[in-house]
C-alpha cells in the first residue's frame, strides 16, 4: 500500500526497490551499437544488482530506435506478466530531419504503449548532437543512462505493484 509523502526529503534518489518479485523486458536498438551495447550492459547489470532474477529478464534487439515502440507493444501483448519494459537506443543528430522524426516518434510511441497497458515503458534513448555526447552518457563522464533507465523501471514496477 502506498504511504503518504510528508516532505521533499521523501523523494529519495538512493532507495531502489528490491527487484526479486519483478519481471522486465529490455528492447535495445542496433543503430549506434557501440553506444546502445553499453546502455544495455548498464541496464542489465543494474537489474541483476538489485535482485532481479536473470530468468525474469527478456532481452530483444531491434534494428533502430524507431522500432522500440513496436517492440514494447509486442512484448507487453505476449508477456502479460511483465512489470515494465526498458527501451534503449541512441539517436545522433545528422544533416537531415530524420533525427526529429525518430525522436518524436519513439518518445510519443513508448509513452502511448505504456498508457495503453498501464505498465511503465521506460524511455532510455539518448538523443544527442554528436557521438561524444552519447559516449559521455553511455558509461562516460555523465554516467550510464542505461543504469538510470533500470532504476526507473524498478521504481515504477514497485509503484505498479503497490499503489
Ligand atoms: C534511419 C536512422 C537514422 C538516420 N539514424 C538513426 C539513429 O541515429 N539512431 C537509431 O536508433 N536509428 C536510426 N535510424 C534507423 C531508424 O530508427 C529505423 O530503424 C529506420 O528508419 C527503419 O524504420
């Protein structure tokens, strides 16, 4: 049962739920694979570190970030016992408007899939101006956004189970 929040200090960024009761899927884009591979390793290790059983993690590759929405939908349709889906990708700004179309589509898409299924679908997609910014956020000087996506999934799984 969710408890009353009393003050801002309740919004702890250090308390991560025990993941042992939960089941997750990770969909990871193959575009910019050296970046998304690091995001994936970060997310996977973070789930395992927080007690998620290896057999309760489904991992699927998709060609590009645009396909993450379809993957999340398919996973939630086929695996009704999933608690959350983590979507990982990396879209790097190019010379055309492709960047904007892909970023908009995947952000709106994963959001809509989550609402449709009443399950958290986590947006772990880097949207950067260049390769260096992506490296910095995939295990570099700005941490690993895959780890953060996994922690968000754990928190949302607990919320879904307890609210
Ligand atoms: C086509 C494309 C381009 C130009 N750039 C990226 C990118 O930076 N990151 C990414 O994940 N995917 C990219 N894609 C592929 C699209 O996401 C998608 O796979 C194709 O448009 C086919 O639907």
